[in-house]
């Protein structure tokens, strides 16, 4: 009886030890790792750039209702029609409806001419639907209802194309016939144009006037000093101005920096500017001028640029980064760095053991390190390697399994 109690106790004790080991093995991790990934870091200075460019104001004293013939931010040729003048608001509305119907007719004709359904990239189609939806939501939230109307048609077109790509049986032919009848009806009601507003130079048409058009002068960049930028204010313009044409030739970005930061650059130096502009995440630029303040504490750096598009044309200021140099390589946490026998490196997991590999650091911060990417041979840090960031008594060849 006593012997069976001892055996029972030993069995229970062994079971407790076994369960304890299982829990400890599940909870305790002898090492922690992170994956080496490819990364590009930028060494530069952050600025808020103020855009200075050649902007010609468009004046109109014509009586009547104005209907723009060019979309805000689009390019216009010298002598091109910016707006037509009609005698009533209803005529302008009719023109907008005609343009909308024409756009929908073009979309359906394009869809009907697309027969290779099997070649359709559904991922790309879905992406276009999502982008169209985002543009529509953004224009509505911004209160830009003209743009919202245009984006709603783009969204409808994207959805129709998705239906075709997925093999849905949609009667586009009857829709096309109905739209053509609607176009004929609208065209019959359209009155004659009473006047036109034409561009007197080529560039990008922008309907918004912010008051800086005559304040910021590209002809005297030496006057753009830290004191000037600190006190510059927009100037009210007359109501007869309906917009402006932004030149697509050389334009400038001005920003105030410390004198120490300005000393890292020199006039004539070519570099890149990282921006928040979706269509131009990086701009090729040149340091045009560096104007130092009277107290020698700050300076205005002026960058010249020749790239222009719809987004840049309507932009006056925005956050940017002046890229002095870029570093690309394998990114790992700084805490993974080890020094063994005077050699800097990291421990990586290879199957059931860890190995020490040397690294060449090309850039570092307090949080991470970028190492030079070498050929994918053994004995070097490779893309997607599991790098040890935490562990005790580490050594080359240690078994961890």
C-alpha cells in the first residue's frame, strides 16, 4: 500500500516536471530574430518649400456665363481656348452635360472594342476601381464638385470594365444607343457661343488665385532672403481675374534653413528633392542661389527645377527633403550588431545553429543599420536572413534546436 503511494507520487512528480518543461519551452525563447530587408535611407534636410514661378493672370471683362473648356491643372497652348461665354447658366449646364455624355460614349465604345477577356488583369482592374473611388471621395470631401462629377464618371467606367473583365453579361450596346440619342437631344438645345477667353501664352491653367502671383518675383531671386520669407504675405487681386497660366519653364523652390545646413551645399550643385506629390515623389533640381540673412543665422536656399505637371502647377508650398545622399542596402536593427575578435558583424540563423557573419556598415541611426549588400554567398549577410537581436552566450556554430 505504501509502495503504491510512492509510485503514484513519483508519477505525479514526473508529470509536473514534464508539463513544466513543455510550458518553459513554449514561453522561453533562447534567441529573438528579425529579418534583414532591403532599404534605402536618405541623408538630407527637411524643408517647407515655397514655390516661385512665372504666373500670368487671366483677365475677363466679358459679360455672360463662363464655361471652362479646360480642366483645372491641365496644359493649354498659346491661343488655346480656356473658356467659352454663354448667355445663360442653363447653356453652361447643357455644355457640361454634353461633355459628360461624350465621355461616357467614349468609355463604352472602348469597352465594346475590348474582346480579350482572358488577358484581363483582375488585380489591375480592381486597383483602378479603388483609385477611382478614392479620387471621387477626395474630391467630394474637398468640396470640389466639378472634379467629383468627373471622378464619378471615371468610377462608373472602371466598374463597367471590371464587369467585362469578369465576364458579366451587360447590355452596353443599348446603353450606347441611349447615350447617342441623349447627345443629339442636348446638342439641339445648345445656343451659340457669345465669346471666348484665350490663353496668351502656353503653360498649365490653374483657376485658383492665391495672391502670391505678383508678390513672388522670379526676376529678382536675390531679394528672396530669410527676412523676406518671414514677412511675405499674399496680395488681394481684382475679381476680374479668373485664373492664371503657370509656365512650364524653369521655376523655383525657396526654403529657409540654418546657415550650418546651407554650408553643406554650393550654388550650381545638382541634387534631388523628395516631395509628398504623388505624381512627382522626387524632383531633379539645382541649387540656384543661397541668400544668407543679415544676422548670419539663417539662409534661404533656392532650387531651380524644370519638371512640371498638373499637381505641381496648383501647388504653392509643401514639405520636402533635400537629398544630399542616399544609401541602399540590407537593413537590420542596431541591437543586432556584435563585435567578435575586433570584427563587426551579426549572428544569423542557419537551420539548427547560428553563425557569425561580418558586415560592412554604410549608414546607421540610433535604431537601425544599413549594411552593404554582397553576393549571395555563404558567410555573408543575405536578404531575408534571420538576424539575432537578442540571445545569451552566443558564439559561431552554437546549436539552438
